C-alpha cells in the first residue's frame, strides 16, 4: 500500500507541478479540490479504483459501470460532481428500467470513484461524503423495495 501512495504522489506531482517564484518560500502548492471533474480527472480516479480491486471480475464490472457513468456525466453540460448528479444518474438508470442489482452495482462504483477522487485531492472530502451518502441511501431504497 505504501508503494501505491508513493506512485499516486508522483502522479499528482506530475499533473500539478510546484511553481516557485522569486521571494516565495519553498512550499508545495496546495491542491484545490474541484467541483466539475473533467475527463482526465475521472480517468485518473477510475484507474485508482480499478487498481485497488483485486478480483478481475470486480475490475471488469466496476470498469463498465464507471465508463457508463463517465459517458453519461460528460454528455451533460458542465455538471458538478455532487450528490444531485448521482441522484439524476440513479433516476436515469431507473427510467431505463435497469434491475435494482445493476443500479446498486453502478452506485457502488460511483461511491468508490468519489472516494478515490477525494483521496487524490481532485474532489473535496465534503462533496465526496455527500456523494457516498447519496449513493448509499439510494442503495437502501432499492434494497427495501
């Protein structure tokens, strides 16, 4: 796991290089979390999710679920990645008449995506917590049906 964190740190440093100007102390620039994630951010978070899974079957399932979400998310004009978006996505899945188990799997993948985006500093921890909470409540509603 330590090697995983070191690799992640190197990726972040490559994506967000430290710029130092004259007269500034030698400090690393603090990453400011985003609300609107673009395709490279989503792909980075997706890679982190897939690398954290050990089962090939889980990797395939999560990869498919995340790709479907990214396609939907990028087709909407400049949506912020928050719990409202997750709710809208869940509603679109329900309208497409997916089985509740399929919806639950896709929401689990989105929870994981939000967690990894927050862990990488791409998404604020508060937004990620809201997304995880929304996806969990949606999961409970579907299970209770």
